[in-house]
């Protein structure tokens, strides 16, 4: 199997249409959120744009609604698939309308007026929330509707996504509409909720109506008999001004409007999430079946068939892509680390000279360390957008503390008798710093750099959520597509990289140890 | 012969503690004076006034005729040799580079050659020692290297802060006799801090007894023994006899 998300941009680069089109226009940046259907829809958009002679750049798996939409507003991305219900509730914070047409009309109007963002006509299917149980549970308790569920809910354990737990159209609203009270409610990430349900860890989960995994685990979806869930029609949303600047994009993408039914979508999702087929191939097949691209004109190019080959074979087959991701990852780590060294080491030295307040400054920098990675990225989004720059800034901020702390401790505690003698024999403060304190502190400073580097290699996998690339890409995609092999293809190289960076810096540490080691 | 080192009415306080209380002392050219007293008597504080590691609150400190408060402390320290108690060798520099430190700081010609000469003066073989690290040396060798470092730029004056205090008795005796030879050979002016009366009697021309920030008596060893000026000096002598 080839990973659509990983090889998509390489395929795009080879596409004949791109070679023929001598246009100076920048590529259309197509993004998705980090779940399977969003990847698939984004890939459909991208391949369709490429088939119409436009260049597409893929930024798949962006953090979540807030990150993807903020990126769209700033024009950091051009298009991504969104759902009307999400637009109403999560972005406009409006009360949802039960009528799909009214909901679409409202988001289309308000997004244009408030953000200049354009909704293209819906793709044709709805993907609303689905409350799902194991077939055995549903049959034993004779559950068919959410009203039935409310009756027995106090005996059941629910595993719900954090999103669903907090949203007005999620559990809080559902409790109001049906009087649902579960015996126990726990937060589960989308990537593991189906396995948790199948394994009997929980009895009820929230899913999406078109999830392929509902079929895979033979689950029962309860009917929303009181019409609580708002409509979730999928559509392409465009960055402000894009429709006016690039009418060809609108023309190409509206060819998909109304063409994707729920049945068709569930089938496509199933191929991706259950059968593990590459997103790019499933999207290409779908476009051919819809007659939107010519038969045989596989937009993603021929791929070796790998089926369910072992992990080692998979890693070997993906080596070119992985090498590119490792290079990108190393770029993220090294640039942010070098910047952090350039700031934290001089700052640590300066603080040694001005000891008053040093602890306050260092603790202040330490507070940065406690901000969760994804939250830090979200804070910076309005200012820095998405992609390489905010990822570098975040990694830079995370690297400061260990380097600063160790530099300060190292120069402050460097052999006090040697420092005293150097001063008594006529070294200037600057000479003492350069020739005594700094070399004596070097092993400790390097240990701080080493700590920062290893943490950095791990943290850099989060960069995928803001489209900065690196080994987080296959991890995010694998989580979204329930593909363990894909997750490992990012996580294993990241672990090896961390060990390698640690060993390399460990060797440097031995070299700088004073007194010849 | 004029005074190489002079302190006149020097006082220094650290908060409520009086470290030096109107102390006056002269060290003549080529003379060795030992400052003796217990911890907290002010002997190290007085020593540190002569190379401006400490600046007194009141009084005048003179080195070779110049008031040190008018001189640049870095220049002053490069002119005056200094041996700390713990040696204070830079652990990340080989012995040769450590000993060449002051000639290098002063921009003298060929610091490594001066370092080699200084190592020979203190009885260390430059060929065997120059490239070794401080931690590879014994305590006695390290202290010899520290003395060599103080002498490498050939200063006229050396300040020594309990230089042999941390060594075992045999090693200490070896270093003491080396120091005596060096003094004669180089006609050094030396101010030596020690808490050991026997060492003071052996090495110094005159002994200055300090107690609670004041000078109790300044006299040659024989005179000190014959005519202790104060009760404290008598106690000091009595204790030394019991111990020694």
C-alpha cells in the first residue's frame, strides 16, 4: 500500500498537466482535517484540480476545525472540505437549523459576510453524528432509536471524542434533547474509539454517519428519532478572494457538487479505513467512476501493489518518502535548535552576570514548557498562520528552557576555585567567561542542548497538525485512517532519529569535556 | 629600602562584622612577612587588599609606591604573583598552559618558555609535566605548579594564601624548603597567610599576628617568642608548643 497523503504531492509534481501548464499562478493549497473522510475529500479536490490543469499542493491533516479554518481565513490554505453543521456551531456559534437547505444558506451567507469565505454547493451527502453500539448490545437491549437508548443509558459506558463532549451539538445538547445519562463517560480519541468499542471497553461511541469502520465492526447506528443532530452537509470552502482570483478553481470543484451520495461515500471511506487502500487511488477511482476524469488517466500514477505486506517491506517500499520526511524533520529540529542555542546560551551567560532576577527569567521561560504543544500552535495561529514558520517558532520556544537552565547552572557553578584564581591572576571578566566559565560549563550546556534536541525530535511530530510536514505526517494520517503500519512508519523513524541525535550529541559532549575527558 | 607593600589604617566591614580594624603593616623590599591568625581574624582579607580582590572601606594600600585605589585592578593583579590555597589550576588547561597564564595575559614574549623556566624553578620537569592535566598530578605537584604559575612572569611580589595548608606533613616540608630557596634566589617580596606558627617561623622574616581584625604584634620570630606583646600572642605561642 502506498500512502496517499505521503506520495500525493510527489505524484502531483509528476503530473503531465503540470508540465504542460506554463502558468505563473501559485499552486492551489488543498487542506484537510485529521480524519479519514477529510483526507479523502481533499484528495478528490486535489486530483480534480490537477485533471483540469491546475497545480495542487496538499496540506493534509491540519489540527482541527479551529486550525484549518484559521488557516483558510488567512489565505495560508486555499480550500478544504467542511460540514455545514460544523460551520454553524463551531465557527458561527449559531443555533443549528434542522433543515439542511436552510443550514447551507445560513453558512454560505454568514461566512461570506463575516469572513469573505466562500462555500461551494454541497457535495451531495451528509455526515452527521452517529451514536453507535455493538450489534450484540443493541439486540440484547432491543435498541433502535436514541429514545430507546435514553431508557438504558444509566447502565452503559460511553466513550466519546473530546470534540463531542464539549460541543453544543454533542453530548450536552443530546442530554437535553433525550435526557441521556450514561453510567460513565470517558473521552476517547477518534483513532481508538472503534477499537475500544469492539474490545468492550465502552458500550457506546460517537461516530460519523459515513464512517467506514461502522461496517467493519458490524455496529448498529441508532436513529435520531427526535431530529436532534443538525445537518452536516459536506462542501468545499474557499479562502477569501480565491473565487475571484482563480475562477478555474470554482469551475473545477463545483463539478463535484451533488455528485457524492452517502452510500458512495461510505463505500469510499470503507476502502480507505477498512481495506487500507491508499487515499490517492480511492480518490482517483471515484473521479473516474463519476466520469470526471478519463478512464486510465490515473491522476495519482501507477503504484506498486503492496497489499498487507509486513512492516519491514512497507518501510522499504516507502523509503524515498520516508527519507524526504526524515530530512524535513531534521530541518525542523535543527533550525529551531540552532535558533534556541543562539538565544538561550548568551541569555544564560548574561543572567550569570546579573544574578538578581535570573531565576525569575528562567522560570518564566520554563512556563512556556508547560503549554501543551497543540495549544501553543493554536495560540500562534492568528499571528503566524500554518506551515513551517509557526512550527519552527513553537519548537524554538520548547528548546529554550533546558538550554537556558543548563547554561546558567553551568557557568554559575563552574569550578569556583579556578574562577577565583583566574581573577586573582589578572583575567578580565570577559576573559574569565570565555576561557574559564564557558569551557568548564560546556559539558552541562551541551547536555541541555542534548535534552532539548531529543524532546524536539518528539515534539516536531506535532508539526504535522499545522501542515509543516515531517515524520508527524504519516502519524497523523495513520491515526486518521486507523492504519497502524502508517503510524509506525512515522513513529519508528522518529524514535531512531531521537536515539541518533542523542548519540551524536553525546559524542560531542565527550569531546568538549574539560581536562581531556 | 622602601616598603614594597604598605597598608595604612585600613578598615573593612562586611555588614556587622569588622574584618579589618585600622590595620597598618609594611613589607620591605625582599622581605617575607607571615600573616598568622585563626579563621575570621582578617588575615586573608588584608592579603586580598594588596591585589584589589578586596577594596577597603577606609585607609590606604600601597604597592611599590603606588596607591592601589588609583591603579587598574587587572594590571595590578598581573604584576603581583598569587598562590591560592587550593592551587586554583584551571582544570581544562594542561599544566604548561596554566603556568604560562600571566605571561600570556601580559603579552610577554614566548610564554611557554617562561612557563618551562618556572616549572624548573619549583622542581618540576617541563618535559614530563607541561602536557599533563591538573587532575593527573598529586596534591604536592599541583601546588608546585601553582607556585610556578605565580612566578612565571617574574613578579617582584608574591601573595600566598595558605599555600601549603592542604598538604600532608612531608609534602609540606618539601614545598617549604623549595619556597625558601626560591625566595633567596629570586629576592622575592612575599606576604604569606598561614594558620601554622611553625610554618610562619620557618619561612618569614617577620610575623604579623592578627586577631579579630586587629594586628596584635609584628615582630621577627625570635622576638615574638621572647617577648609576646599581648595575651592573645601568648596563648597562640602556648598552643603551638603543645601541638608542635
